C-alpha cells in the first residue's frame, strides 16, 4: 500500500466515525422532538378540558354560561381520547353532569370524582411519555458515547498504524542516511513500509553498496590537497593558506617561525583589508582560499668540491 493510500485510509476512517456520530445525534433529536410534542399536544389538551369542566361545575348557580362551557369542554375531551381508560370516565361524566348542574349532591360528587380520575389518567400518560422520551435520550446518549469511543479507538489505531508503517521507517531511513553521510558505510537502510519509503530504502542501499562518483571525487580532492600541502612545506620562504573567514588553514615551517617572531603578522595575514609587510603578497586560489607568500630565502650556494689528495710518490 502506498503512502498516499495509508494517509487517505486513516482520514476516511475518522471521517466515517464522525459522520456516524453526527447521524446518531440528529436521529436522537428527531425521535425526541415528536415524543415531546405528543406530550404537549394530546394529554395537555385533555387536562385543560378537565380544568374547564371543574371550574364550570364549581361556578355559581346563577352563572348562565357555566353549563355551556362544561358541555364544550366535555366535547373537546371526547374528541381527544388518547388513553384506554378515558372513555369510561367520560361516560360517567356524561351520565351525571345534567343532575349535577340541577343541584343534586350525589351526581355532583360522581362528576367530580370522574373528572379527577380523567385528569389523573392523562397525567400518568404524560409521565409515561416523559419516561419514554427520557429513555430515548439515554439511548441516544449511550449511542453517541459508543460512537465517540469508536472514534477514539479508531484515532488511536490509526496513530499506531501510521507510527509503525510511516513514521518509524522514515526515522530509520533518515538515521541510516545520516550514518552513511558520516562515513558508516556498513549501516543498512530499512526497506519496509509503504511503497514510496520501501523504494527510497532500496535506493539508499544501492548507493551504499557501490562506490559513487562523489566519493571518488572526494578522494581525488584529498590527494590534491596532500600534494599541495607537501609543495607548500617544501617552499624555503613563508607560505600560508587563509580562508575568507580569516581562519589560518596551513603554514609551512618558515611561516611558523615568522609568526613566532612577529606577533602582529598573524592579524595582518588574517585580515584581507590589512596591508601586508614588505615582501608579502596575497593570491586567491578559489573556494575562498587565499595564498599568502613571504619573501623567499636565498638558496645556499652549492658546496665547493673537496681538494684532491696528492698521489703518493713512487718508491725508488
């Protein structure tokens, strides 16, 4: 599997879990809203009708509109039957309310008891509906918690997979490259992980196992440097190599003696803007290296040949 596919798979898994969590939350709200609406619409209407009938039943006998309000509320309650126990109480109210409004105490008591029972039935239904809505809410909360836990588990799993498949091979390859760069040509580069990292590891291994042009070029430059330093050391006069930062790279024996004899000579040589003593000159060699030459000492004259020894006289 390629590195791109690894990353896309991890991203897709997290997105799917997040979408499931979102869908669960939306479904929870969609189920709770009708349940709450039913509580308010059905049972609250019946309780309001009961309250209206009780108020009309307890009003003054001289109130001409009390009976009409009672009958209107009773009709509303009949049209809004939602529980199985409601019809029985409505029949008792219907049978007894005319006598109750005529002043019969027994009928009035029967109507009052039936109205209270009707209100209790609707309150119990409201409580049951509220319990169902609460159960739906708890179920949705647990579902959201499970989906959140799945999201966390998926994130941890993807993190470990990426560490094992991507991060660890990348770090191992980088460490092997650093070791090879520092001269450890026996350090092996790992060849595993996604296709791109495996191809990179094989390429590094192929470069490590054969000499490269860069290594050969480095060896050639090293030999040239040794030859140059040997020639400079053979010079009879002072010769120094200084870089563009003022660091003294090399000084032959004559230059070392000159530096010991004249302490200010070192500062003059290092500073490219400083004037050199008489007989000294600067010559750029490239790559920021400057050759400083001092007066060359005269070579000693060749030694005179030794006088020939006189030949012994012949014997008489």
